[in-house]
C-alpha cells in the first residue's frame, strides 16, 4: 500500500497534512485563495468555484484532502514557511497508479508567496519522500503557464510531450495545450 509521511520538514518549507481539520484552517486557506483568485483562475478551474471558507472546509479539506489521505489515494500537503509558519500554498500527489508506481504532482501558491523559490523547495522536499515510493512523477501544465513550466524545468523534469488543445480554459476562452513532464527515480540517483 502506498503511503506518504504526514509531515515533511526542510529548512525553508514545511509540508503537512491538514490535520486536524478546523474552520480556522479553512479560513486561512480561503483567505489565500481569495487574494490569489485572479492568478489561480487562469489555470485552475476549482478556484472560481471556491467562494467561501465553508466551501474550503467541506469541499477541499474534508471531501478532497481528508478523504484521499484516509483512502491512500491522494496526499495533499499545506505548504508553510518553516520560520514563520505562514500558509503559502498547496502541493499534492494525485493520480496514483500503484502497479506502475507512478503519480502526478499538482501545486499552487498564494500570490504573495510567488517569486521566492517556495514551490521549488516544496517540490524538492516532496520528491525526496515520493521517490522512496514512486518510480515516476509527472507534472502537467498549460504550455502558456510559464511560472509552472519553470518550476518543472528548474526541478529537472523532462518534457514527455504536449497534449494539444486538451482542455477548455474558461477564463481565457480557448483550448489549452498541456505539457506532460516527468522525472524518473533513476534520474535522481
Ligand atoms: C506555478 C507557481 C506555483 C510558481 O510559483 P513561483 O513562485 O514562480 O515558483 P517558485 O516558488 O519555485 O519560485 C521561483 C521564483 O523564485 C525565485 N527564487 C528566489 N529564490 C529562489 C530559490 N532559492 N530557489 C528557486 N527560485 C528562487 C526564482 O528566480 C523564480 O523567480 P522568477 O520566476 O521571477 O524568476 C505559481 O505561479 C502559482 O501558484 N500559479 C498559479 C497556480 C498554478 O498555475 N499552478 C500550477 C498549475 S499546473
């Protein structure tokens, strides 16, 4: 059975399972989503639909994070600044395929946490644990989402290919081309 640690600590960031789930935590995450809405909406369809701390509480924390952690079918971490404890964003392991030991990584940062290397640090921290379990990690992003593309490139992911016009981007009113990036365990050794 695939199981990730509930807390990963580094000098720069701490990744932790949202546990216990409290309304205060939901308010903290919702405040970050709300102030980052303009950027998140460009690429992540859930952002527009997240309109209250109540939705964050039941929809994201319970139905998404907790359910998946309990089923070992997905592992979503809150990213916090290791020094201040400030909530910075989320990184998660999804699309887990036990037979091929592969999974996908998704992520987002609060707008005021961008440009400081937090996501690169969070990805590195996650990989250190994930490659003890998985053979292949994948990142998908829109070819025009340059910040996300740079996260994958900076971390040494290789471009497997592009899924052409694979998604509808409502905000941009266009079909999006999706990059598929991957890193193999053997590439970390
Ligand atoms: C994608 C996203 C997480 C990238 O955030 P980011 O801050 O650009 O990425 P990082 O945290 O790795 O930071 C890299 C930036 O910090 C700078 N930086 C500072 N110190 C750094 C360090 N120690 N290590 C690496 N980068 C550092 C880099 O130069 C880079 O800045 P630049 O892009 O201005 O050159 C963020 O833009 C986001 O959440 N976007 C909206 C949601 C989204 O698109 N999610 C992905 C969907 S596929």
